């Protein structure tokens, strides 16, 4: 009987040990980046690595990109994400394409980098303007992504969207299709240099179309003030020896209101510290403009309370 009692006690102990609930105090979050090969994924991964220093576990997931990330954060399926300032602005106002819902449970934390419109064409194609894409096959970004949304906005403004043979492809797939001559051009809306454009330039003789001229002539830059001019320097990509004028939007770190104020504050302290910024820049070159001074660049929507606390402490906000 004593042996039986001992076995029962041992089994009871093991069952309790195995079945004990996880530590409820552990801080676990989900961060949606973007398509594979896109810049957003690098940022999500870098922050997940830094978060461990604050005792947080941040699990990264891929997504179609900006617009989808806004919806995921709003729904609570994501705690953090990356989105363009323009997409966040339109989403909160109920102005997304074919979607009048207002996504108000999405708040800005800080500035990552400027996303530049880059329209990749073959050097011998004769294409210098997006207006010349009429009747041609073009990769326009993943369906539901910020890249695709901005491409649609831009091409609609210049009157070309419904004339293009559109392929909703991510950057990596678009570069492969471009190499196979299944595409005449492909659109990238992210920081530069972009890996997929570098891949295309290594396998083809490429050129970048001047998208700024088209955007300026149609009045898009006045209509959507979160866009601004930027220049892709000469030799950013192999074979492109001249600078290219284009337009940009700001890529922002976003979060849902359910993420505690103190956790957002601590993550911002880590990411925008000297060590954190060095880590971000080592992860992706587009983070070169991430500084305390630029921390709220391009933000035209409400900040998370934790972000407001941080930026006021740093005297970036009054």
C-alpha cells in the first residue's frame, strides 16, 4: 500500500508539473512584417531580437504588407506592424480603396524609413514614364499590400491603372518574372537599395522610370500631402548611372491600443538607443535615417500613449 501511495503521489506531482500553466506574466507579442524579400520583414525581425532585452517575446510573421497590417492590428490579430503613413491615414478616415470602414484602433509609434516609388524597366525598353505602361505587363505588388495600394493610386491618378496588364506579385516573384520576360516592368515601394531590384539589376540591364514627373504633373502630390519628393542616387543599382527623381511615403511602426503603455515605451527606448539604432542599421541599410530627431517624421495620425510618453521625454514632441 505504501508503494502504491508513493506511485500515486509521484504521478500526481508529474501531472501537476507537466500540466502547469505558462507564466502569465510573460510578455508575448506578434509583429507582422511584410512579404518575403521585403524591407518590412527585416525591421520586424530586428525589433524581435532587441525585445528580448526588455523581457519580451516578439514573434514575427509575414504578410502582404501595409494595408493588411493595419487591418490585422485593428482586429487585434497583430500587436505590432509596419505601415505607410498614407495607408494609416486613409484607413483611419475610411478612405482605403473599396473599403470605407474606419480602422481607428491603430496607433503610430515611430518612423522607420522613407519608402520610395521605384518603377523598374529594361534599359532598352524606351519606357521613361509610367504612362507608357498602357497595354504592358507590370508587377504591381502583392494584393492587399501598401505597395499595390500606392501603385493603384498613382496609376489611377495618371489615368493608366485600367490600361495595364497587372500582376499582383511580391518583390521577389516580380524580379523572377521580370528575368523570364513575363513582365515589362515591376513596381517597388520601399527603401533603397532593395534586394529584389538589386537581383533584377544583376540579371538584366535595368533603368528606373521618373515617377516624380508623372506624380507632379497630375497633381497627386498636392492632393495627398503625405507624399514628398526623393531622389534615388546614381549607382544605387548596377547599371543605373544617373539619379532618378521619385516620390516617397514614410514607413511607420504601428501598434494596437491594447499593448500596454509601459511596454511600448520600453521598446522605443531600446530601439532608438545608440545600440538599438546600430542594430537596425546593421539589419537593413534603409534604417540609416532612423534617428531620435527623425522619430516622428511623416506621422499625421494619433500616437500610442507609450510613444507619446517617449517622444515627449526626448523633447521631440512638446
